[in-house]
C-alpha cells in the first residue's frame, strides 16, 4: 500500500515544539493548538490501583489505571498489533468492536502488566474487567474496550482493577485528561497529550489524543497505546477510514528500536456531541476535521520518538525517487533501524557512509550513480560519490538535537518519511533491567 504524503498541517502555526518544550522537526511536527481540552461527551480519570510500583518501589502509589467514559454511545474504530503473540486485550478489543458494530461506552487501560502470552486465563481476566466496567457504566460488555501495557507473560491482577473501577468511574471528569495520560505510561518520561480544533458546519469540534510509548516501537498498523477522542459526528465507516489514513503516515512512520509490541492499540472514538451534521464521506466539508485528526496523530507519534528510551537526538529520513512509495518506505526503515546509524547519531558522529550503506542493503534496486544525500542543506553525496569530508559544518549538523537527511535515489515518484531516534547507553540500561 502506498504511503500518502503529508498534508503539512500545523495547528496554530506552531514551530513543532512539544508541550514540554521538546523540539519538533520543523513543519513535520504539528504544534499544540492552545490548551488541551477534553472533547464534549467524554470524561477521563487516572488513579493508582496497585499494579505498578512507584519509583521508590512501593505499590499503590504510581498511577496505573486510566478510564475513558463516553456519556452516550460513541462511534469507535481501532487498529491493533499484528504481532502473532497479540495480547488478550487486543484480541478482546477486536471482538468487541465487531460485536458492538463499532460502538463504545468506555475504555479501560492498565499499565504495569501487558496480559500477553497468558493464554485462556489472560482472556478470562480481560473479560472480567470488561464485564465489571459494563455493570458500572450500564452498558453491554462489548461496549467496553480494554488495553494493557507492561511486562509480558505475567497474569493480569484483574481483581485490583475491578476493585478500583467504581472510584475511577466516579471521579472521571473533563479534568482527568492529564491523570489518564500519566496512568498509561511505562518507561515514558512524560505524558503525551495533543489537541487540535476544526470548524464543521459552523460548529467547533475538538480532537484530543493521549499516547504512551518509549521503547518497543516499530508499529505495523498501530502504535503502542493511543486514544484519540473527538466530539465530531462521523459515520462509522468513514471513521475507520480516517483512522487508517491518519495512522499510516504518523504512528506507522516512526521507529525507536525496530521491535513491534504485542499490545499495540490505537482507538478513535467520536461522541457526536459537537452537533455537526454527521460526516458521511470524505470531501471538502470534512477536510478541517481530517487535518485536525492527522495533526494530533502526527504530533503524538513524534512525541513518542522524542521520548524514545534514552533518546537525545531525533533523525528524520526522507527518501525520494523510487519506483513507488513502498520502496521508499523500505529504504527509509532500513536506515532508521540500523544500529550503526543510530549509534553514530548518539555520538554526533558525521558518518554518513552508514546511511548510504543501510539504504543499499534495503533490498530495493538502486543505481548508485543516481543517488544523492543531503544532511540538512549540506550535500554529502552526489551521483553516488562523497563530496568531501564536510568539516565542522557537517559535525554541527550531526551533533544537533534534530538531524534531517534526504536521500534521492532516482527520478521515480516514490516518497516516504520515517522518524527515529538515536541508540544510547541509557536504552541498554533500561532494557537490561526492565523486569528486575
């Protein structure tokens, strides 16, 4: 499937800085449009239910349970992990979205335990959480969607979740966005929240998303965990299509370490509370909503890369001139996932030869005499040959917090952009002791 090109939308005309001041990649990262707000029709909460230990080692202090409550049935669409060891909550979400015909009243998310590789018992425990939430909300179990994140292979302590649900649902409010975003974190260093607005039929609609992700990031048709909420009224078929398109060049265009999770989930819920005439198909009338959705997804995806485990530098790889977008994507991913490229980036080492080597090993037919490579605005390769050592200017480019490279390989129409981060010693430290 070809990769759609970026629409370049940047809400508020921002410079791409993250909500915490973290750098973006020029116009590639949509800026934050004002203060994040919860779309009408939704309430959220985040609290501690005792699954995840806090930094001092005591359980019951770290936020590890998030809930999203819809005041009425919301249209829902989802994309999920393609990993063959897909976790029990992923399988349950797929089933519930099909049985409910894309309707949802609540989303329940726990961190600290992935409930993956847990067999039939894992499925039973996920269903018990959904059933308990459904009784409290007053809906059918299939109208409750479940997510988990954390260590693989451990039984889900579902009784802790069930015991905490009454309070979580009671305190859920429009003020709970920040707590919910923190409750879904694992090795993330900061919460990820993005918001954009659009005008449909004279009514302002809001699109707001939260996400978690820092390691095990190489999505295929989803991200780690992301929940996008909007108060726009959208037909369910169109909602699914819009989600696929938005994910394709945002969450599916990032990689931290080349590893795809067992729990990848991205959900899009539309309450319809904004009061616009329902969007039934793509077209000019719905374009503001489409731009807002893509802006939020792109910003969250770049937030994940920026917060990659141990990350200090971000790399944008743009490939052009291939036969098709898929070939460009293969080359860009080969560069982005190369440990040699990522470690050179960590050291600020201007070793552009590693980029060229990774591109040539992608399995895509290339003519070296047509290949050129730029780092920023500095040409380092022309017609397949290096232009010279580059000197201090090239070293400064590689030592910057954001590094942008463009690889042109021919006259073809294929294009792709992938974002990644460096590979530092901190990444090894985190993942060498993740379960201990």
